[in-house]
């Protein structure tokens, strides 16, 4: 079945460590996104990519980095520069080529806790 | 800048009854898309319903329907015959700039369906 796979589902990190969250999709979608979800804040866009080897900052990119070396993969690194990294992270993808009206498909999310 | 406002942080409804979730948005664009997403306690976000701004007819998907008031910039979601499985966070989202515009989410409404 086609879909988006995020791993790990739960991750614990010590302060000062970088961690990388994985996101893989087999939907053949061009665009991929990373959102951060905090209670009462909704979803906030961290980074997005509409084509391989290219990506743009979203609203809260500071302290995060991404890469898009393959169409299927869009990993997110939470660096030690992110001051409040404990959150739920959602990866999503989207087909830009068809007449689709822009529906996002989401992974199951990764919960990061900084100890 | 576009904004999406959900004024009801939490709501509850009795099973089999009808509930309406509110959403307003602000944009200067004329062509855009609106979405309602559902996030159950299992966390995977799924699309409930979408509306193209150029369509005057309100979208309907089984028990879910919207009341789209373009002039008022209002996009409410009505859930009829509520079921226990409807318990979830519901997010309203806006996408402008054609089909490639990024989605902007509201802060969500937590809906509880009570037996």
C-alpha cells in the first residue's frame, strides 16, 4: 500500500545532541513537508521541498535542517540550536502535477522528547 | 498574510446528534482551497472534506458537510449523526496560490463524542 512512513515513532534526546527524523513516501509525490505540532498551536511548517535537491524554509525553520537527495525521502535533523525541540513532528507529501486540489497525505508522526 | 482561525478549542456532542465546528480565514486571493482534516487519538491526520473557492455548492462527504460563505470568509464543518469514532482533533486549513500553495492550518478543535 502506498503511504508515508515516519521513524522512529518515539525518540528521546539529551540536550546538545542532534537527532534525525526519517520520512519516506512511496506515493510518487513531488512535494514533501515537515510540520511541528504543539498543544494549542496547530501545525506549523518547518521546511518543504517541491523537487529533489531543493527545499525552502517554512515559518519556524531555525534550529532545523533538511535534505532532499531522493524523491522518496525527506529527513529532518533537529539540531542542538533548536531551543525547544520537544514536540510532535509530522511529515506530509503532496502531488503537484495533477488537477488534485492540494490534499496533503500525512505520516503517523514522530514524538521527540528532550531529556 | 493568510490566517486561519478556529475559535472553539474544545467541543462535545452526544452520539447521534449534530455538531458544527467553526472556521474563519483571511485572504485577499480569489482562487483557493479549504480543507478540514481529522486527527484521531492514533495521531494520523486524514482529510475529511475539501472545498474549492470557485465552487458555490457546498461540499458533502457522507455525514460531513461544509457551510462555505465566501464573502464572510467562513468555512464551518457540520457532522451529522455523530459517532464515537468522530472523536478527534479537527483542523481547518487554507491553501492559496494555486494548487501548489502551502497549507496554513488553524489551531484545531478537540471534539469529543459522548455515548
